[in-house]
């Protein structure tokens, strides 16, 4: 379409609305035909999409890895030391445990950040209380 539609006139408004209605009608027809085609394919036993790569063996390995990680995170969150976690997870050495789950243990920087956050929050509360009192 190369001609401009003057929508300030009644004829231009009509043409604009007609084109919009035709476009919406065409979109609905395409959707209807697509849905009918998918339903027909399903009736023939076909399913769309990419084939799954998950085999029962791969799924079992992934679940065991997830559960092991979850168990380790619970042990670490409860405050147990490296040797206890190593024993519970049946690792050969504490170095294996630290190499695998070392990122989960809170370190000195995290403790320092937490302490600073507590002090800043207390200071903020004190200044807010002082402002309300004035």
C-alpha cells in the first residue's frame, strides 16, 4: 500500500477500519487453521516440538546430583564444619568437600558484610526515630 489514508475524513476512517478488520479476520483464520492442523496431527499420534534428550538414566543422575547438593546445603546451613560434611557426603578428603561446596560456606567477608548491615540498619532506625521525635 503506497497511498496515504486521510483519517480525518469519514471515508478515510472507514477505509482504515476496514483494513484493520480484514487484518484481524485473516489473523483469526490463520490461528484457526493452525489449531486445526495441530489437533489433526495429535489425532494421528504426532506431537510437536524437539525430541527429549532425557533418558531415565540421565534423569536419575540429575536427580541424585540435585539431592546431593541440597543435602550438602542443608548441612552447611546448619553450621556443621568441613570434616562433618565430608563424612556425611562420604568424600575421600576435606579438600574434595571444599573444592565442591566451598562456595556455600559463609566466609569472613560475608560475616563482616552482615555485621556492617546490622550497624547501618540500627543507625538508620536511630536517625528515623530522632527525626520523628523532633
